[in-house]
């Protein structure tokens, strides 16, 4: 409600025009006596108090009508003194009522003079027990309000201060007299108090109280440098007839409770951040993905900008670590901002290598292994935070005001650092924030270290495996071949898949594909043994089933390893394939430009099971026919049935005249996904005319 809408001052009647207040509550009786002591005026309240009607009382001597006989002398004496001296008398006195009972009445007697100089006596009376009760109530209320630790204000119907207790005066930083007569918003001028004013008008209008329904946070002249929180209750004040007298406001300073609630909420937020980090960081064994997961956890919940940088020597074992006194080389892994900001462009983009001088915060962090907290960033600090002066200017323009650098430490080794920045978020980082960042960085560092170790082992296994795979002979009689090997994604270890193309006597060629169950260097080494043994048995010109029988014997002597294998021998003179299978997926044949088909072979048992004979199957293989050998990594997935994947394989091979290299590429592009968990060996052979 604006000032123009505020109600006028001075209304003292309710809507019926009836006066109200304490006088009505007390029922004060008025009796006027002439100088002789006869009753000349008798009020309706006197009739209610004493029981006599005006007809009973007027013209009667007051002493004879209202006073017991034993008190006549005292009453006459006192009446005479009042009339002669003009001094009033006050006190409690037993009055005889019409029904014969005695009522203790609180009296005030005083002399009046009319315009002719005649004297009269006015007696005002009220029920003494009622008055005593009211006095006690008033005394109690006054004492409670004046000594209450709760701020109390009484407003008139126009929201002007009528009463303010000392507690509220101290809260506001203004004395009680400085409040009186002023409107609420003249005292509480902050924008945050507009909501409270609206609530006061609402209570005044509706009569429905509001009891601590909201907490107001703001500042007052008593403590302008700090925010306080108040819980406010409001009640409309009415007299016995329902006339609105004003409004009572009770104000409790709940700053400590409010701050405790904020601290508790912040603690819950931080614990949730740690829990979220534990669940989301390190879901793969890929360094870059782990860094991005750390960035996703911290922005925007914890920081406005995050950068994850790792020492280049950690990722590249061939690059020596920088020495003390020289710049530190970092490779950026992840950068994330909560909103578009110049600070994002001040960070190094992922993949880039940057040198940080010895005086930079990042270098100090990784060299000492200790976190660096800059609560309030000054202009000179930006030069130590940023890579160079251009980046420092970008940070300054972005409004960076708080910064932390936390080392990424795992197993006693410093891997890099986590940089956290606040610009739009007004809160400076504190020690609790530093503890949270350290916990998150520690979690991420272990995952990054695991990923680096895994990548190193995996690279060794891939190198070993590739070194064991064959190079095609320059010329194969009556045969063209194409092959591929793809390792599993970085998050998985290398498996034991292999293929081989082995020339034999009589212009024949052995085509082999196999899969050692297991992963890692051990599986690759086992694959190397089996490949060597296969080449040796091929040299002695054994039947395919006999070759698998010998390989089965060798594999059974290798602890905890079994393998699948397809061994085929192509004879161009007879245009024939002789094939034996040891638990491997069936090969595909494409004959005479017809439809691709899975070759129906006796499956056999995997190598290493032992005791089960293998069978050799002879298949016609004319010029132009194709044979496709593959391992399970090409067709097996966790989400699709194997039969559907094999059907897809056959569909993709329905182009019998395509170059073999194109066929290999087409199969891998359509069947292989970047994050498949198994490696793949693929071998395609096409018969050609032989003379």
C-alpha cells in the first residue's frame, strides 16, 4: 500500500459508530452529587454496577442509598473535606447494592464547579476486582514487552510505529522515540523488507496471523556490515467489539540458526559432491575420459571453471620429467566452464602441451605436492595463475576472484594438477572447499594412474601381438588375401586373437584364424606359442584335423588357457578347401557370385579341452569363390543376439566382386564399434585362376 493509500489518523469508532476501549471494559459508573450530598445525575453504568435505576437514585442522599450505616460518619467527613478543600479522594470502598449485597468498588471523588460557582461532587467507580485484574494484566504485559528478548512493535492501522520495545530498538539500531509515528518502510528501508510490509498489510486486512512463516535476511543500521536473519510473526489487534486497533509484530533474531542451516546445507552439498565424484569418476580406463568426468563433477556445482592438466612426462614415458628450476610441461586433458566466459579461453585447450614457468602456481603445486588456495585473487595473482600475460588479462576480464590448484597425486607420484576458479559465484573458496577438492583430485588421480598403467601394459601387449601377426607372402598360388587386426578399445586389455597365412608344398596355402581365451600379455604370448606350433605342423604336411589334434595337446599343457581355431588348406590344383574346426565360429563362403552362406562344419571342441577327435571337411573352392574367417569380436556384442549379427555379416558380404580390402573395411565399419570390448582378427581369401 502506498503512502497515498494509507488510512487517516484519528478514527476512534467502529463501523457502528460505537465508541470502545478500556472504559467499556471497566464499565465506569458516574454519579453527580449536589453540595448537600443528594444524587442529581445517575449514569447507565451506575445502574449496572450498583443495581439502582435512575428513578431509585435521583434525589436520594448518596450516603443513605449506597453506604452501610457503620460507614456513614466516615463518608460524611470525607465528603465534607472534598467539598471544602477541592482535594480529590481515591480508594476502594464497600458499596451497598440494591439487592443487599456489598460490592468493593474502586472510587475517584472530585469537586466540580459550575458557571454560577456552585459546587458538585463527581464520583467515578468501577468494580475493584476487575480493575485489579486489568492492572495485573497491564503490568505483566508491560514487563514482558520491555524485558522480552523478542523484538516487539505495535503499529496503528496505518502501519505507523506506536510502541517499540528495547530489544527491537537494538535490532534496528534506532531508539524507541526515533520509531514512533514513522511508517514501517520509513524505518526498514531495505528492498528485502518490502515483502514483510506486504505481509503486514495482509494481516491487517484479513485478520489471519502469520507465525514465522518466512525468514527475512537483510541489514539494519545496528550492524550494516553483516547480514542478519529474522523470523517475524504478525497479529492483528482488536478491541472487545472487534474494532481494529492496529498490528503487533514479533521479531526473533535467528541469525545463528539461519547460518547453521546454511552450513548444514553446504555440508550436505559437499558430501553429495564427494559421493557423486566417487560414482562418476573413473568409469573407464581412459585418461581423457577420467579427466572429463572430474570436470563434469566439479562444474557448475563447485566451481565456475575447471582445468585438468597432467605432466607430459606422465603420459609420454619417453619424455623426461622437467627438472627443478625449469618450466613444467603440462598436457591439458579437460576444461569446462559453467557459462560462456573469457576465463575458458585463458585455459589450455585439451591435447595442447604448455610450459609453465617456475613462478607459476601450477608449477609450484606439482613441485611441492601441496595445494595452493588463493581466497581473494588480486591482479598480481593472475600473472602467477595464468600461463602468460594474455591469459592473465582474460582471467581479469572474466572477473576471477578466487582460485585453487590441487595436485593430482597417486601412489606417491604427482601426476598433474586440478585448477578451480570462481568468478560469477561470489563465494570465495575456503579450507573446507580445499578439502573437498583434494578428495576429488585424489580419487581422479588414482583413476588416471590406473589408466596410464593399463595403457602402458596394453601398448606393450598390442606391440607384442602385432609383432606376432604375419606379413603376407608376395605371391600365393591361386589365391588373393586381405586381413585386418583391431585391438579392443583402451579400456580393455588386448586379447589373443590371431590369423596366419602359411605357404605349403604343392602350391597349397594354409589359412588359419584363432582366439586364445583371456587377455593381456599372457594371452598374446600364448597366441604366439600356438602360432609358432601351427607353422611347424604345417611344414610337416599334416591333415587339418591332425594339426588341431597336436595343437590341442600343446594347449592342454598350458595352465588355464583354451583357444578356438579354424584351420583350412587350399589346393588350387584340386580347387578344394580342407577345413577343420576347434570350437570356432563358422566361416562364410561365397561361391560363384552367389549368396554368402555360413559353412556347415563339425564344430569340434576348443583347443585345450583334450580327448575329443577333430574332423576334416572337404569343400569345393573354385576361382572367384571367397572364404571369410573371423574371430568372435567381429560379431558378438552384449546387446544384440548372435544370430542377428551373423545375418548382418552375410548381408554385408553380398557383394562378391568387391575388392578384398574394401570388403574388410566394410565389415569393420559396420560391425565394429569404437568401444567394443574384444579384439578382432579378420581374414578374407578369394580363389583366382591358377595355371
